C-alpha cells in the first residue's frame, strides 16, 4: 500500500537528477511469487547538476543484496526507495531484489495475467521492479536477460541471443524506465513484415494466447498502414529490427508504447467480424497507430517530467486523429472527436477535476492521464496548426524532430520550435497549457447596409467576447488566443465568404466583412476550430438554414445538433411538444443519399443525457435525470412515428450486400442501419430487430439488434442465446455484461448491474469486466442518478472493494461523481455520503484519495 500522508509534487520544484546512466543490465529469474531481479547500472555524476543524495525509487521490493563497484553496501531503505553513500566519480550499482508478480493485482510493475508475465511501467511502475531513478528524464540503453521455462520471452529492442531457459534482448535506443517492458508466457504469434523507406526489413509480430491467432490480421494491417503513414506524412521511420505487440487480458488502459514491445489490452488489438463491432475495428486501428506513433513522439523524444505529459500524449492523439482522418472520413472523424471531447473533457474542465493541459501539481500522476491532457492537449495542437498553417506546422515538426531527438523535452521546447520555425510569438498562446477551464465565446452581429450612392455594399461585423469561468486554484483567467473559423452565406444559401480564420486575442474583439450585398448568415467556429463553448443566440430558422445549406460539414452537423438540443431542452423545461420543424429539417439531411451514410448516422445522434443536464444546469435549472430520459424517449418515438414511411427506404440504403469488411463505407452503412433499426423498433416492438438478431453474421449487426431488443423490453431470449453463444469469448462477454446495464431502463439499471456483479464471470481482477458493468452503470445517466441513490451506492461499494486490489482503475472510475454539483440537494447529499464513505475506507490508496478529495473540493 502507498504511504498514508501523500506528498504533492510541483512542477516548479523540478530538479535534474545528479547522475547519468551509461548502461543498464537486468536479469530476471522468473517465478510467480519470487521473481529475482538483478540489476547492474553504471552511473556517472552529471557535471553541474545540483548537489543531492543518491536516491533510487523502489516500492514493494525485497532487497536481497546491494553492491557498489563490487563491494556490499547497506542503503537506507524506506517505502519509497533507498539512499546510499556513493563515490564521487562513476560507479557500478548492483542490486538483487525479489518481487511477487502473481500477487500484483494493481497491474503496475511486473504482474501476471492468465499465467503470463507482463509489465506496465508508465508512469511509475518500474520502481516496483527494481531500485532505479524512475523518472522520464533519466534515459539509458538496456540489456535484459530473462530466465524461465516460458516458451516466449520478450523485452525491448532486438533479440541478441537465446537458449534453453533464457533469452536476451538489447535496446540500442536510450529510454526512460517507463518504456521498459517484459513479457513471458506460452504465447503464439501472428507474424508480418515491413520494409522501411530506407529499405530496412522489420519483423512484425502480434503475440497472443493460443486460440486468438485468428483475431490478429486486422491489427497487423493497421500497424503496416501506420508505419507507412508516419513515413509519408511525418518522415518518421522505424528504428529497430523487430516490432512486437502483445495482447494481455488484464490491463488498466488501452495499450502501452514500450519501445519495440507494445503491450495491448486484448480489447484494443484482437478483432474478428464475428466478435468485434465496426467501432471496435476503428478503435483498434486508432490505438495501434497511436502506440506506433509514440515511437517518435514519446520514445525518441520523451518528457522531461510527468507535468509535460501532454507533450507526448496531446501530440500523439493529434497524430492518430490525422491518421484516422486520412484512412477514413475526415468529417466523420472530426464530429466523432468533438462528441467525445464534449462528453469526457468538457465535464472535467467545468467541474472540480479541472486542471490545465499541463498540470502544475499532483499527488498521483496516474490520475492525470485525462481527457484534458490527451484530448484537449490534441485540440491545442490543432489550434497551433490552424494558426501557423500547414506549412508552418510541417516546418515546426521537422525542427522538433531534428532538435530534440534523444531529449526529454518540455512544452517550452515544443513552443520554441514553432516560434523558431514560423517567427511567431506564442507567449499568449501558451496560456492554453496553463489555464484550466473551457472558454465561453459569445458573439453579437451588426449589419450596416451599404449606400446605393457609394455602391460599396454593406459591412457585417461580428463582435466576440471570451470568458473562462474560474476553476480550482485559478480564479482569474486571461484571454486566450482563439482561432475562429468563419464563413458567410447569403440568404439563398450560397457561400459568399469562404472560411476565414479570425484570430481572437482580446477579451472582446470585432471583425468586419465589407462589400456585402445583403446581410449574411454566419457559420461560426467551423470545424470546431477552438475547444470552446459557443454561446450564440440564434433563431431556430437560422439553425435550420445552416442545417440545410452550410458548406462546412461540421457546422452543418452542429446546426442539427443545436436544434436537437434546443428542442429537447424545451421539452424538458417547459413540457413543449416535439419540434416538428427540427425533425423535418433533420429528415432532409438524413434522407439525402448523396451524403455519406456515416455522416447521416451522426446526424441522428442526439445530445447525451449528461450533456443536456449540463445545459440545464447552466440555464439555472436543476436537471432531473428521469425527465431528461423521458424527453429523449418521447422525441425518439415521435421521430420514428413521423418518419415511419421512410424507414424501409432508409433501411434498404443501409443494407450491405458485399462480404463483411470493417472499412469506413460499410461501417457507415451499418451505423445508419443501426439508427434506423432503433426507430423501427419503437414502432414494431422489436420485430425487425429480432429478425436481424437471428440472421446476423457479424457482431455489429448482432449487437445493434440486441440493443434494440433490450430497449423494447423484448430481449430475454436473445440475451440468453447471446450468452450461450459467446460465454467462451471474454471480449464478447464484456459486451454482454455492459450492454444490459447501459441500455436498461433507468429504474432497473442499478439492479441489473447488481445482479451481474453476482454472475460467475464477473471478476475484480479484470478491469475490462469491471468497467463493463460499473462503467456502464455510470454511463446510464438516469439509472446512475436514480433518486433513491441505489446507483451511487452500488458504484461506491465496488470502488471500495476494488481499491485494495487496483487503485488505478478505482481512481479513474471515481470521476463518475465529478458532475455531482449539477444535481438537486437530495442527490448531492446522497453522493456526498458515498464520497465520504469512500474517503473513510481504511488504507485508501493515494490514487483514490486524491481523486475523491478533489471531487469533494
Ligand atoms: N502512455 C500510455 C498510457 C499510460 C497510462 C499510465 N497510467 C498509453 C498511451 O497513451 O498511449
Ligand atoms: Zn499515448
């Protein structure tokens, strides 16, 4: 367990480590409960470094022996590490420690999953393997020897030898300890190969448990596409002879970019048409790309300290989004990313967990692998690119790779390459890295008609105001640089001013367009050019107009979204009828067969319950989760009824006759089909869904049908059949667990979740399964917020239980409570009681303690 009085670490306190490491040699003698790790590390004092004690991190280690230059030493050992007297010059440190991978349920350090050894070291897991300066700015080459009976023994870099019971690896690239990896077990591989742009052959392997071999082909293709793309778009070539990927069932997150040995949650790599949905395929492609891209943005250039996490994560998310846009549809990717940003990052930025993209303090760094660091971090790079243009961006990136290859860098380094490459001053832009909170952008328009004498046309002025509300620790915010993409349409729908990038730097600023024949309709924040909340009071007619005419695909979608939001809010607040004009305007887009089906499917996606709750809260209305659910339910039924006659035609358009392929075209059709089936099910009680379920030959169709059946209350037999069909496939069973809770009627969700936690296949040891049930409960907005508090209680019960085993996953899931201040006093009291109950748990982990403390405020 971690220490009782957690320390806060500050960015401002950064000091360099006093030694450099010339080489690390590690020997692992594997045994489930008594693995021996023998380290031999060559240290040399860094000239000019601040004077300091020689301190090595180490947690949960049994120190057997320590030597300096061959002489036994007796260091002072604490729960966090050790200090030791060392010579003034270079020396060799040797230590032998014992660890117990089998009992390591935190899934950090060296642990076991289904009898296989694997590691997770980012952020600070290496200190659970041996004593080491476990900080990203200490980089070294590693040579690793693994001894054990396991058939396959892998580590970073290139294999340099193997024999009966041993294997050796050498990684020629200096790396921080967080990129160390080791895997050993009875694995089988799916091989591939790649020839780099300079003609080097790289052996590719995906290592899986026997029986999963048939689920690797898609990820392998995605890997090759990623390697090609990074060469073509960023000029980045792979740099060792092998690239290994391993699938692990028990994993705290999606995947990990260890040098040459990426470790993946099996859910983020294994795929087959029968067991994976289109969304799974797309996510796998993106994560494979993300981890591969880290080889340059993260590994070759790493972070000086963990406060700089967005340096690698924001950039790598940005790069994987570019990749997906190139492989699939850029518009669809952008809209999906904004939906995701609003669903996950906005609540964080607008609540008690708000923190800057580059945080300034933390207790447990694992709590800062957040949507703010990742997704807002990527948005910030998108804005930089918009401001300096594509060419400026390309020059800056080339300089970044050139100047910082091999470095542990900072955000200052990152911005400096943009300044040097483009001549731009980014002092003000840097606020995006230091100010938390989502800026709110309001806008007013002013039209000055032209005079016929002057024959100059009229002028149209947009006046913007930006304001960022206070966030924890930051009461006053300075204005930020906002790239605002604007286009103007004339009243008959033609675009008269194509997209122009306005650059806002002041709190209030006006921009004027001259020489216009008539008052235009503005299309503001095209492509979601800045991660802000746009507060624009515009009429329903104007929104409908943009929905029909905007040439910017994002803003066209956004107009539909705004209409939907306003219609739903009016229903919830004022008991209004469903807005027929919204549905008719929407129908014209959805029925337009010249548009991409995936885009049309996104048009059908309505704002989430949680998003509506936030809107109500901002309007000064206390959100009633059940009322939100009821309004959405009523609107969905009204839409289905109004479009009744068109549904068969839409369904026919969504049909795929070709053999299954997870490509964007087919996936888009199936997404449209799923949305149409959902409408159909509201009219036929689930008959069409049942037919689709019975005949489905791929998971996308099977699961969308099952979703409709659950919603129609007609899923009992289908759920049993699904269970019996798939009980041997753990990834599909996660879907079975999750879907029932996610789609359950609000009044039942907590009970369904409780029942599933008693199912023999429910386990605390597997984060995927835990998240499937409890994460789905937190995502069922009205179910989680059931007035009697049953949802809160169930989640808190399980978080308290999980905390002893897996603090990282527990802490992450506490964010389910982060929006608690939106709700009524009774719900707030119930949530507070649960948060305090978690807080009072004996031996609460540092991870969970920090999260709950911040949420409570
Ligand atoms: N860098 C890892 C995340 C590590 C999380 C540690 N709690 C995966 C990624 O972002 O690619
Ligand atoms: Zn990453």
